[in-house]
C-alpha cells in the first residue's frame, strides 16, 4: 500500500495536484464516470462546433415548409415556423450550456466565498449570512424568477444570474459546514501556532478540503440550472429571440397533437445533459467516498499488520493455581474472523482464538489496538459490523454452538443469556429515547413482563448501580446524563435480564480515573452478587489486576499467553507479554528534579541544530 | 415550546415584511407604463393617464408602498389591475387547488421515499443499486419533462386519464382523484429522488451507530430496531429534506399546472407576472412566503419531537 | 535559581455560552504556574478540569479574560494575531490526536515546512531541515514525501513532534500527546520526548490525565481540579505522596498492574474515601 501511494506522487511539491490527478484517473476507470464524461464532452463539442455542424440559420423561418418531417435539407424536420430543428438544437446547446454555466458560476462564487468567510470568522458574518440564506431559501424560486422577469425583462442571462443568486445557498451551506468542521481540526490550530496567517490557512488547509465537494455540487447545480432554464422558456417566459431547448419545447408542446416527434429532440437534449451531469457528480462522490473508506481500512490494517501473524504458534498456558471445580460456560475453539473486501479477498482479523470462560469467572482479554480482542468479543455475540463474519471455529456456549445458530435463535441468546457492556457510554444509548424506556424495553420483550413491572425493575436496577435519583434518570434523555452515569445505566441494562455471561468491551476506557475506580467497584459487586461470568476486553493491566481471575493476552488475532491472573502477573513467560509489562509506567521511577541538570542544558543549547 | 413558536412566528412575520418590501420596490422599478398595458393599444393618451391616476401610480413609490402595507396589515390586498377581482378572492380560490396537489405530492413522495430508502439501506447490494439509479434519474430529469412524458403515455396513448383540466373535489371525488393523479405523479418523482437519497443515507448512518449494536445485544429484533429506533433517528435529516422539497414542489407546481391546465396558484403566478399585475403578484409573494414560513415552523416542531437534543425549553 | 521561562499568574479563561445573557463558562479560575528553561512541568487532571484550556491559553488559542501569561518577561496573554505570530518561533505544540493534527492531504514535508515558510527559510534549506528533523525523531528521511495516512499513530506523533521542533522553540505545549497510543508505543514516544529535552533544552508544559505518564517525564507536577490548581510541587512527591485530598483520591483510583498490590490499594482507597467523608461531615457540622 505504501508503494502505490508513493508511485502516484513522486514529486512531493505536486502533492495537491497528485491527489487531483489520482481522482481523475479513478474517474476514468469508473464506468459511470467515464460514460458521463464522454457524453458531457460531446455536448460541449456540439456547442462549440454548432456553426460548423450545420450551415442553416437557426432563426430562419420559412412559412412554406412548416412542421416538415425529416428530409435531406432538414435532417430532423422543421418546426411550426419552418425553422430547421437540427440547427436550433445545436445552437440551443450553446445557449443552454452557457446560461447554466453562468447561473452556476454566480451561485458558486457567492456561496463559496460567503461560506468560507462565515465559516472561518463566524460571529458577525455568520449570523448575517445565515439569515440571508434562510430568507433566500424561504422564497419559492420560480416566483422570484417570474418577478425578476417582470422587472428586468425576458433576458436569458439576467434570468440565469438571478437564478444563480437563488442557488447560492446550496454552495454556501456546503462550504460553511465543511469549513466549520475543518476549523476545529487540530491541524488548523497547529498551523496557527506555527504563525500561519488566516488567508494562508483558508487557502492551504481549508480550500483543499472543500474543493472536491464543491466540484460535485457544481455539477449537480448545473443540472438543475439547465432544467430550470428550459422550464422558464418552456412556459414562454424566456427570451423568445434565442434558440434554446426550452423554446423548442414550448413550440413543440403547443403542437404535440399535430407533430408529436418534435418534442422528442429537445426533451432528449435536456434529459441527456442533466442526467450526464448528475451521474458525473455521483460517480465523483462515490470515488471520493471510496478513497475515504480505504483510508480508514488502512488505518486498521496498519495496526494489525504491525506484527507478523505467527500461525500455529502455541499459546503459553499457565497451570491452574488450585483445583477449579466450576463448569465451563463458554468455550471458543479455533475461532477465525474475517472481513470480505470489495476486491473479493478476505481480511482476517482473528486467526484461530481458543478461549474458555468458567461459570462465575472474570476473564480478561488483554491486547493492544488491532490485536483482534474486540473482534473476538463481537463474534461471540455475533454482532460483527457489516462485512465481518465467523470464518471458522466454534463458539460453544452452554451446549450450543453460537457460530452456527440461526439469527432468530441467536436473538434469543442475546440479552437473556449473554449481554454486553460497550466502551463509549455516550454513543451507546439511543439519543431519541429516554434512558428508562431503553432499559425497560428489552426487559418487557425478553422476560415478557408488563410495562409497569418493567419500570419498577428498571428503577430498582438504577438504584442498585448507584444512581442517586433513579426516577429522574429514568425520565432523562441520554444527553442529560454524564458519561459515568450513562455507563452505570448500560451496566444496569446488561444485567437486567439476568444473563449468565456479560461481555464488557473496554468498559472504563472512556472514563476518568476516579469514575473508572467506581465502575470497577460496581462491576465487582454485581459479579459477586449475581454470580455472573464476565469476559472483559481491555488494554489496561491495572483493570485486569483489579478485576480478573484469569487473563488471556492477545496479539495479531492470536492468544499468546493464558492462565490465572496472579500467575501471569507474577511470571509473564511469552516475550510479547514481557514487552508489555516492561512498557508499564506505573511504579516507574519519577523524573526527579531539574536543578542539577539545568546548567548542562544551557551549555548544550548552542550546539544543537 | 410556546415561546419558541412565538419567536419563530415573529421572525417569520419580519421575513415576510422584508420580502414584500423588496418585491414591491423591485416590481415598481420595472413597472413601466401600467395604464398602457391595461388598456392596450385602443386606449388614448388621456384614458391611459386617467387609469394611472386611478391606480395611484403618480404618487411616489414610498407613499404607495405604505398605502399597500396599511391595506395588507388590515387584510386588504387590493384588487387585480387587470381583472378588478379582489386579490384575496383570486388567490384563495386557487390556493386550495395548488395545496391539494403539493400536499398530495409531499405525502406520496415522503411515504414512497421512506419505504424505498429503508429497503435500500437494509438490503444493500442490488436493491441499493436500483434505488440509487432511480434516484439519480429522478433527480436529473426535470419534472416538466416527466409531466410531458406522462401526458403522452397515460393520457394521449393509453387514455387512462384526461390530459388536462381539473375537477373540484366537491363535484366528484373520483373525478378529482383522476385529475390530480398525473400532476402529483409528475411532481413526486423528483421529490422521491431527493428524499430517498437522504433516507437511505441517514438510515445507513444510524445503523452504524454504536447504540444499534447495544440494542441488538439486548435481544431486540431487527425490525424493532429499524422501525422504532433507527427510523426515529433518521427522521430528522429526512424531514429537513422534505421541507426543502415542499418549497421546491410549490415552485414545480407552477410548471405542472401549466401543462395540465390546472387553475391553481402556479397558473395565476405566470399570468400575473407576465402582465405585471402588481397587487396580484404581491399577494402571491406574501401567500407563498407565509406557506414557507409555516411549513418550516412545523418541521422544526416535529424535529424537536424527534430529537430531544434539539428540543427547546 | 534560574529565571522562569513562562510565568502564569492568576489566569482566568471564560468561554461565552450560547444564549441571551447567559453567564459565561469559567474554564480557569485564577491559575498560577511557572516553567523554567529546560524543565518539564506536568499538568494532571480529569476531563473538565481545565488542563487543556490552560495549554491552549498559553498557545493563544483560548480567550484570556483575567490574569497574565508572561513569557521571557513579556506579557503574551492578550496579543493580537500579528504579534502572536512572532511567538511561533518560541512556543510550539504537540496535540493529542495523531489523526487530526496533520492535514491528510499534505505530505509530511509540506506539513513540516509550514512553520519554516512563515519565517522565510529558503526551500533547499527547509528541505534539509526536514530530513534533519525526521532523523531527530527517529523516522527515515524518505518519510518526507508520504501522506499522513501511511503512518501509524505513534509515527504520526513523531511527525507532530518534528513539526513542533522545526523552529527550535524554547517551550512546547504537549496536550495529551501519548494518550491515544498503545502501551508499548507510548513508552517509546515518552522516551523520545525525554531525549529531545536533554539534547535541546526545550521546556515542556505536559498535559495529561495519566499520573504515571506525568510522573515519568515531569520535573514538577501541577494537579488541576474544577479550573484550579490544587497541588503543585516536585514530581516525585506529588505523584507518590500527595497532600491534597483530591490528588490522594486520584492517585489511589488508578489501578496498579499487580493483583496483590491492587487489592491493597483498593482497600486504601475505600479507607481514604471514608476518612475524607468523615472530615467533610465534621466540617459541615462545625
């Protein structure tokens, strides 16, 4: 992946162009993109070469030859005034395209500049322009165009310029949102700290991000402009003196009964042009989105590929510390998880994990990012994201192989038998429903209890997980509670249907240390009280030390070491586990004081580059 | 909630005031010799002058504007210069016709777009491709071309519907239904295309949210998650598009009414502006503006219901 | 004693709150702090404590509403944009998120030369400097022509450090620079910070939520809570034997990676919390 990116941008200074040409090349390979570009190219060519393609004057009326069918002199026949249809069609291309281009350019100029300024400077700019925009948006466009015609007379160019003003919000909104988003990116802050001026930041950092969306919007809006312009002329409200597609439609529609074929040509021209523009914009957007996706995937891949997959390597297994008579609840055997890629290749993220969780045990699954620990947890619940699937292996839970259960049966297992505590408390509650309803709903469905009973139980649960005012939290919406409270709510939800196993995916990572300590206490208390098994996914050795009976260490989709927590902490045997322990900072030496080294610093300062 | 509604109504009134002021001044700038246009070539110089005098056109623009504003505030919008019909009468008889078509098209397109969008988002694959192609075509091909096409196929060739004309709902419900079917269809296709993209996109977005995984982990069925939780979250952005589409449909009705010869606001807008019938145009600007303000307010209130974060205290 | 490089005195930062006549949000309520040349001052706190705001205020990215920030004897808390720009050669930054702190569409060289171009360094000189900087942070010089997306989180953080070093500043504000990194990467990046400080004598204001990270790198440590500094002193002392009740709670809340000692710490923590409750209770009675 590194190579291809390097080949595409050999000259670092031309990176901006390289990204552009990269996209252009991909557009040529995209079937829709290529087809639409060819059609648009032909239309532009027809517009430019119109006087060469036909010698006939498009305005030349001939009363002796009205509404004639196709002939050598008039390949597409003549209209109601005896004018040559082909000549009008070709010359109409010029006016229609030029008019649409004018309108769209006006819209883009006003919208983009306004959006950049309002988005970057906000405050004064923002309120004025957003009011203007909503005022413009509140006007039914065609009425304004009609009014403008009444004022300014029937001029194609005037109408399109006014139309451009009306469409400016389309560009304004797009640019504004993009700028506001980019503005909060840290690289813009970094540029400011580096002393880069405002104009430079807008030009270098912000425009480069919004450029592609603006091109897409330009194509979309130009399609609309062509349609509106044709519509105005079609209504007879345009400038009748120039040959446009809309004027041809107007003439043909009036004679639809006599000569129905007349309406075909201008209709085709309008439909073809606007469809080509829309398809072009669509293809461009698809390609842009695709490049965004590969970026994300690369990030994931990069992390996983950091260490080579050592297939077949045996995990280090520590001996049990004493006799454990508890029965196995969950036995994962040689689990392989993969994601189907668009190019048909399967990308493996879990490479044969075996894992055992006993009844009433707290099992820690620890690893760094990309080790496949979360993927393992999700596949036990069969909740892998789109494209992910269990490729091989079994997930034996209380006598059933979850990997081969039907969706319907699996649904019965979730919540009632195995439940889940997520990592990010705030994003794991549906923002549109109250906390209470999200807690009561699964209980009503899973346990078949009444709404009143479910509410009563939900309130008890909220009290149990340490929420000071259960009634109030029950009625609150997720955004009204703090992260720590939300995590308590999610824990309450996880134990609400009395499951046998709780899978907790980094349940304290997103929380502050003091809140983390409270949540760990809560989990420990609930576990003891309910005797439930917990499989806890984490990257934090402190959390494992605090909570877990047993630990499995994961790397590159494999378990490298497993055994009782005390044994592994006392004597890590796999080199990778040893490396991880070495990187732990807790209990490390403090930096010490500055004084004695201060003089040395000033001495070395002069020598450094 | 009530304070929010009042505040929005006040700002709506201000907006209408600004729009009408600008419209009035602009229309007066380009008015030309109104008396001559009303009386035509038959009118003598004297009768034309008299007509202009009667219409108060010799007064300064500002005086006439305040005159108009005073009337408008008390509900008197004057009479058409050309037909002498009071403006409120001329508009109200046609408003119902246009609203019936536009609301009909909004409901049809909102419903179909939701069904198609959810289907595409859940099925992905070929269903998704199909919906996307429909969306691009529906978006790209202008509504009036679709209208012309529909007239040609269903009225002129298949004779399922009458090509033109409008039947009052009171006269015959089936007749009314048959007369609005093609116009509503012509208007809806473009709107469906726009809304379906948004519905599809926001449903896909919502399905990717973390809380969907958590709801699944609680044992909720997929249908329940999609139709109760996902749709409610996807509803906000889709409604915003629906509001924009409603305004667009109001404009689109102008052309479609022309094609199907339906006596609605669109038709009168075209004739009034073509003639430069200032009182009538001003009335139309006000009515259209008011509709837009009301629709946007309603949408915001529904948004508040759907999205508790946006709810205003 | 060496003269202080940066002196923050009774600093207040208020963010306006949306809405008519709402009271602004006070992120910093009179904070005082000083940093000596070549020193690393750690700033610890939980979310909402104001630690990031303090860093941003020093960088001129937060609205200072009271107090002063003095850098090398000159007041910099209320500088205009233009005057502020001159400071870019003296004060630099490394942000937390290695993914959004580099513009995804610029090559590493373009990102690194940005501060150099502002100070009008000629482009061959800038190019040479870029290779030198990359070498300094342990990246191969062919990294210059690549895009940020080709690098891992740890490598990006190295690039961000290189950008901060480009103008040889005297102070770098480090806003949680290792909290998005994996354990092993975190240790290596922290070592890099240490090496660079020892080689160049740059001073750090090192913001973090992690007491262990701060302890590892800081000469002195300040603990923030609700917009105030509640404890400030020698690093070893503050991070192992703190005086302020909040710091004590913070220290005992972080689990130690050892099951046996963690059990002990858990007991210590619940004892501490009981004791502090007792004190609070007595305070409210009297």
